[in-house]
C-alpha cells in the first residue's frame, strides 16, 4: 500500500519560515518517553500508516531537501521514497510523478501535508476498491474543491473553487486502487496535462464513464498554510488532547475562517 504526499509547493502563504512549510512544528508527539515537537506533515503520514501504508512517496521540489532529511529513515513501519517535481505546476503533475511506483493491484492513499484533520482513522473509512474521497464540512466551500454527491454517495461533480458551490462538503484526502490511478494518469496525459487541480480531472473522468464516491466521515479540517490556520490547528489539537484521545470536536474551520470557540469556551 502506497501513500503519496505532494510536498513540492513553495508555501508562500506562510513564509518566510527558513524551512519547508511541511515541517512546521504544530503540537507534539511522543518519542518513547520523550515529548517532541510534531511537524505538520506527520499528521497526514501517521494517518496513512494507521491505514496500513508500508511505503510513503514524498514529491519534493527545489529547496525541499530538508523534507528528505527529516523522513529519510521512514516513518514508523513505512519506508520513504522521494520523487522530484522540477517546478510546482499543480497537484495532478505532482501526484502522477509517483506513477512508476504504483502497482495496479495495490491501494493508493493521497492527502495534503499542510492540513490536519479528524478523525484520525479517516482513511480507514474509505473503501480500497474504488476512487473515494474523504469529505469534510467547511464554512466557505468556495475556497476548496466542493464535492457534490448523489444517491448511494456517488460523486456527481467536483466544483473547483466555485463561488456558487452547491455543497459545503469538500474533499480532504482520497484513496483508490492502483489500476484506477493509472487510468487517471492516462486521461491526464490525453488532456495534455491541462488539469492543474485534481477536481477538474475527476470531472473529465466522470464524464468519460468513470465512477467515484464521497464519504462524509470527516469532522474537522484545518489548512495550516496560513498564520490563522496555524493558530486554529493548535486550538484543535489542544481540544483533542483534552478529550484524552484523537476524536476531534465537531467543527471544521476553513483556511480563512475566524478561530471558532471550542466546547466549553465563551463566544
């Protein structure tokens, strides 16, 4: 099982940091008996490993050698692989650079390394045998890829950053079998790589007779790519820690939302 982590972006919304945004410390983790800072990308990687991923492919670009150094030894039981994206020209270009590593029969998990979301077992709630999206409710779906689902949770359309989004459910991660991954790669190449966003490619895939499913299992989703998102993530993690497990409170702030009040706080 392969996890793909696109980490070639410049992170201009939260720079200057002096290091890759994917290594921004957010919260902490236990290293044996020692508590240590936790890089934001570790939340995604940990969720992948929980679902059974044994290899993680990091797509990195120029100036991202610190990610290679950080994950060179792998993570938990998963080995690390690094693939270069010469220039950050879109999510599709990034994730499809892992195509030579994907076997048709294996399961592929994909997520964004500058986000923190709950529940932690979200990937486990997606089926392995089909293209499926883990969906989260947000306050401003026009800033994301809103996913319109119909009967039996089948995806009807992905509305990419549309001001008139018909739903407030957006995708935060997705999973598929390797043979569907390769179908999407082939379609993307047939379209001359014109799709920067994964959502527009999925719409073309659906129009050509493909199928996808949306699973509304997400409870909280934070984009840590801005200072406001960073603050929100810290509050989210503190609330989860206070509950003595990783079940998140039922809110899902967007990257530009105000920090909401958590349970037990004043307005």
